[in-house]
C-alpha cells in the first residue's frame, strides 16, 4: 500500500506541475515535432495516437548522452538490463515485453536478427544518431514480427544543415570518447558524415567476490574488462525540380568487449568482437497532386565472434545474421482530412551460428527464410476526432502466416485535452534458435501472438505536454522449453498490465520532464513476475539554460526485480536502486564549449543482472568545437 500511495502521489505531482507550467506558458508558441513511426505517415507528434516519444539530436547533445541503452531507459515504459559495462550484452524491455518482442529499426531496416529474434544494442553509441522515435504498444499491423511491446526507430546522422563539429572528452577509469561530424549543401545535393569512437577500461563485468565456486562454475576472472567501439554514418539527399527525393544512408558500428563467464574458471579471459552495418536507399516521388509513391531497399548485417582463452569452452562461437528488405509504399490524400496508404514488402533473413552445427564441430551453419508482406491503413480526422486503422498480412516461408490489425480513436475533449482508445494485436515469429538450436529447437513452432488494449489522455498547451496511458497486453503461445517433450513448445502465456504518465515543459530558462511507470508483467500460468522487469520506475530531469552556460540533473528510481541467481540459478530479488547524473556546459566562445558530467553521482551499488557490476561514479570533462 505504501508503494501504491507513493506512485499515486508521484502521478498527482507530475500532473499538477504540468498544469501549472501550462498556465504559466499558455501564450508561448511551440512547434510540434514531426514523427513517422506511429503510423508510417509523416504527422505531428500531437496527432499521433499510439504513444510516442522523440529523442532529438539536440536532446542527445544537451544531456551529453552517449549510450543507446542507457538513454532509452530514461523514457516512459522502457527498461533494460546489461551484463557488465559499456558494450556488454543488453536486454531491452518495453511495457514488460521481452527484447525479442521489441522491434528495433535503423533508417527503416530491422536490426532484430533471425538467429536470436532480438537486436544487439549493447555496443551502439549515439555519436552517429540524429533522432530516435519510440512508439509503444502492438504495432505489428505496421511493421510485422516482434512489434509487441513497441517499436524503437533510430534515424542516423546524414545530410543536415551545413556545418561541422568536433568533440573530445575523457573520464575516470581510462574512459575516452571522441566524435566528429560534417555536412555540406552542394546546390541540391546534401551530404553528411559522422564518426565516433570510445574506450572504457574501468571495472570487471562480474563481481568475482559474489561467485561461489562449484563443479560447473569454478569462478570468474576478477580482472578489469575493457570496451572499444567505433561507429560511423554517411548520408546523402537530392531533390529534383519535379519533387522526387532520393535518399541514401550507410551506418555501421564495431565493438570489442571483454566479458566474464563463471564456466571457465578465474584465470580464463573472454572477448567478443562484433560488427553491425545497415544501409538503405529510397526514392519518393509525387505521382499526382494527391499520390506519393516510395521505393526502398536496404540491408542489415550483424556478425559476432566470441572467444575464450580456454579452447574447449562453450563460450567459443560465431554468429552471423542478415536482413535484406525491399518495399513499395503508396500514400494517397483522399481529401484534406483522410490519408490512405498501401504497401508491399519482401525480406530475406539469413542467419548462421556455430551452435547450429549438428556435428558439434563448431562449424558455422547457415539458415534462411523469406517473408512477404502487405499492409494498408487509413488516417482520418475531423475538427474533434482522429482515427487510425491498419491491417497487415505477413507470410513466412517456414512458420506460416499472421494477420494483424490496429484501431485507434482520439476525441478532443477540449482544445488542450484528447482522450484515446486503442485495440490491436501483434505477433513474433520464432527465431532460428527457437526452431533449430540443438536439444531445444522445434521446427513445428508457431508464432507468439498478443492482443492489447489501451486508454490514454494527451494534453498540449503552449510548451507543456502530458501523456498518460493505461494498457493491458496478453501474449499466448510463448516459446519455452518443455521438459515433457524435451524441446521448445508454444505452451506459455504472459500478461502485462500497466500505467504510464509522462510530461515535459519549460518555464523561462528552466526546462523539466518526468515520467512515472507502473507495470505488472507476469507469467499468466504461474503468476510469477517476468525476470528483470521492475514493477515501478520513476524518471525526472531538470535543467537551467542560460545564454553562456547550461546545467542539468537527471534522477531515476527503479523498483526491485526478479532474476536468476548467478550461483544457484534460483529466483532471487535484485534490490531497488536510485541513480543521479549531472551535466554542465559552458560556452566559452562562439563555436567553443567546455562540458562536464558525472555518471552515478552517488556511487550507487546495484545490479541489473545478478552478479554483474555496473558503472561506479565517473566524472568526464571535454571540449567541443563547432563551425
């Protein structure tokens, strides 16, 4: 009851602050942000019915954010767990859904691999990211498999406003970060490029002092585990006099990370080397005054190699995954108030792993499948109403087909308040590991299926916004290992019920934001909490932006979570924790700024994965130049 009371008081305080801010800023104009993820049609975020958040390049730079996983977790409905420091494997949870039930896109190309079903996010830095859109809830009717918890779409830095920037910073624990970017306008042809690199050599991934040696887990190496990563992006756009737009983007990241394992003993060392690349090219052309058509092709490649100093270790292995995609989308303005879209898409997924080798000779074994999809949708509006309807059919060459839909309705109660109701269903196709992993896989598996309902309120007044939602998602045919058949089966089900409140605003030179998240994600059969998902999370941020300097603080509180103990593999509870970070920037001259920040200001000791260390208090200082 005390927790529920605190959560209720937090929601009331957030609502009161938003309304007070709105009254103070009622006459101040605000330019709405344009988004594409919630409907696949460009629209104002104020008109988006699926709950959506945007993280802009300006947000990334103001808050000195470097890491994708850590930045996402400060947003409403998002949680993550990481097995160590920067670059280590990370799991992303949106509204209680598993990582494999959250679709991640880079410039429209899926990052989720066919091998595991999830996207590899641990080594992705933000140096080459222009913006991130997070749309919550079932969106398979727009994007297909995995969009059960939501969709995270990353837009890379490409052709922007002409200029250049250079950043260098260092921190405790032999931390170093460097980045550079440049853009140019060559008379209709716009070009841009960015690159970033970072190194960290600060702490051991596993807390060796917590390990109890046993016959199958002799211990973990307590040495410091390093991470090195480099990312880059290149983009180009060209618009003809007739209005046809050509766009191309190339993005990639490499990551080298030391990691720990209890299986190989306290003297063993381990390393992962991974590379992710993605490219896309598209042409968008107005065929008539009311009809736009777009052709897009793209590809994602994800390769990883794990190695241990023990040549007989099960940690030695490789995996490769490729998504190749081509789509044709048509958007028609039926009239001033109704827009319709129709699209077709084909994707070839390839995936290989040494774990799939039936002879257990550690030979890379490759699998592939094809996915053909078609979707349609309508977005309509009146003076007080908004409607979004989407339907999609996906046909897989190996696991059958799935049909999904979404119906969302918004009604403007007052000029500032809108009520929203939404129902939808979604699915996740089995991964190659689900289907073919030795002693686990089952080629007869069917897709996981979910249904979701949501009620929401959206408030906009001046520069103040508030969004609240109540939701429930029921997922059936979950893929789990069944001891009776000794293979994976569609036998489990899960339920996630929750509430979110997120608000932001500005009063003079002060800017503030906050979100409150309550979720009960459980196994519907046993009523046990799903692992590593906190029942409540609170985030808050406050900053003061003067003409020459800026200072800000971000606070987070994460409730207790269940996990499997690193020694016994039995359920254990990870303690709740609170984090604080502070940032500061001083513009010493035109185009020159000094910056500083402290991560984990209070040096909180906590775990997101049982037995694994997290970043201690770490201070950074740096300098940035702009042209």
